[in-house]
């Protein structure tokens, strides 16, 4: 499982860099500044949680607590739902997609709580 989360984290980080470049070089001037800021928020949170996935992969080599694994899945879900909905909102100009974004944010929050709990209770 460790390798899966490290792989997913590395892929998500690489895609965040691509997304950042896309926003800066392709979207700038084609979407409103507010929409560009929304896209940038998606990229930023994707990168933060890509790093969190890398940490989850490492943490699973140190502690054998199920909540750490669940934290990784929550981070992945958060990236897809939170960042993905923001990307879709900007690229399709479909405002109702913003209503989905908080679900991803909740997944992030749950993931951080599970990670803390798993590290606290984890055993070697």
C-alpha cells in the first residue's frame, strides 16, 4: 500500500505542476481573473495533498494503523472532488460545480484527522 500512495502522490504532484503551467500560460487572458484564481486554488490544494499522499506512503512504512490508509484514500478523493470540481468549473464555466467542491474539502479534513489518529495509535 505504501508504494501505491507514493506513486499516487508523485503523479498528483506532477499533474499539479502541469496544471499550474496550464493556468499560467494558457488560461491567463482567456478566463476572468476570478476564474484563474479559482483554478490556481485547485492546483494549490492538489499539490498540498499530493505531498500528503507521499507522507501517507512513508507513514505506512512506520506505523501499521488502518486510519493512515483511510487518510490516503480521503486525500485522493479530496483531490479528485475538490480540485477536479474547480478545474471543471473554470474550464466549462459551469458555476453549479462549485456546490460539489466542499465535499472534497470535507474529504481533506477527514483525511487529516485520520492521519493524526493513525499516527497517534499506530504501532511499529
